[in-house]
C-alpha cells in the first residue's frame, strides 16, 4: 500500500526557539497534504518558546505539545517518535522550514520506492550570502533508491539532514534511535547506521530551507565526536565492505573537523581526532601529522575557497 499523509507524523524538538517555532510549525501545517499530526517536544526551554508551543497546540487540533526536563535533543527526538501513532516519522528542527512542496515530494518518493526505510529530500541553507544547494554525487533529477548511500553521503552532506528526512518508525526504533546522553555527532551516528542497515531513497527536489545559527559551533567542536569514537571502536563488528565505507566516511569527516579545530587553535581536539585517524588509516594520520606544520592561514584559505566553490557551483 502506498503511504498517505495520514501515515506520517512530524516531531519537532524545541529548546529556546521562541522566535522560530511558529514559523517551523506553520510550514508543516500549510502543506497541501499535511501530515496526520505534529508532536512538539519541549526539552526544558527557558524562553517563551514553551508558552508559544502550548498556545499553538490549543489552536491546531493536529498539534500536541510535550514538556520534559532538559535531557538533550536526542531524548526529545526519540520521545516524539515513541509518541507518534503513524508508520512514518519525519523530523524538523525548530529553526528550519519545510517548503510548500515538501509533503508532495515526500509522498511521490514513497510512491516510487515503497520498500525503503529512509526517505531523504534535498535542502538549501539560507544565510546572509544567499542559498546553498546540496552537494551530492547523484544525477540532477535523481528520485529513487541510493546505491551505497554511505559512500554517497561521504562525498557531501547534502544527502541527509534532520529536517529533510523521514523514517519508517519500526526501522528507526530497531536501530536504536538517537543515542541519548550524547552532545556531538549523535545525528551523524544515526545517519551512518541508517545508510548501513536500511534502504535509503532520495529526491533531489529542494524541499527544506535551513536557517542555521553558528554561535555554538566552536563549543560543539570541543565535545567528543560520538560517531567517530563509536565506529572506530566497533569497526570489526561490520562486514568488510561496510568497514571500507565507514573508514572513507570517518576519515573525510575527521579531516574537516581537524581543520576547524586547527583554525580555532583547539589543540586538544586536534589530538583526539589524530588518535582516531591513526586507528583508521596510518597514511591519513601521517597527512594530518604533517598538516600540523602548516599555518592556520592555509586552512582559512581552503575553507573560503571551498565555500566560494559551493556557492558558484549551486547557482
């Protein structure tokens, strides 16, 4: 049976987003075929976001509002999934918005690939300098199953994002959901597991706009990268082909995080990432080791060049 909008719920994790929660919610409710219900899980907000969410829940019958003590975004997201009474669950961050075509694009993808466990839609990021489209190694009009999804994901993060993903609920619960008590890398961990264990379908149609705040990025990079530590320590639990895909993904991700730590002068984080890199690939570790001799200006140049290339390539 082809899924319908009544088979889909949306969970929005809320923490101190009083300025954006209504915008996010209305982007869901204003779909031509809105999902059955929206579950807002307030993770102990200290601003007026919880009050706004409660008022919105009273106004719209399909919206429910759950309040819990601050336990982290993973707990909030998992709670929303458990509370959902549908076969499929989407996620939306409280500062992002669904485009008007989100549900139409999702339902079309589900109709084409009804056996998938994970459905992903393309997104764009809104910033002061314009819109950034995804960087994914797929043909322009791709709409269907992704072969070797972790390898595709390793080439660019455009394949998966929290606000642009829909899970078959049973599959999400089977893989354990988001790891609780984790503050950094919890989303990447789930995406990697999903790519390894499930069928991933993807549509290149832009369906979500991200409005990301970067004020906490430096502090987050000081935290333990859970996805890196987990997969490095449990690498032998996976098949040979899976190990190859995991290594490729992690090494690329470590390079990006290490360069950011270098720019910030975060020596401790650099050492942590080098340790994991050594376990994954001695050659890659040597590259990082020699890169320590380069001045931060080199990494700043490469970062700016990468950003400029992404902008030009996606106009």
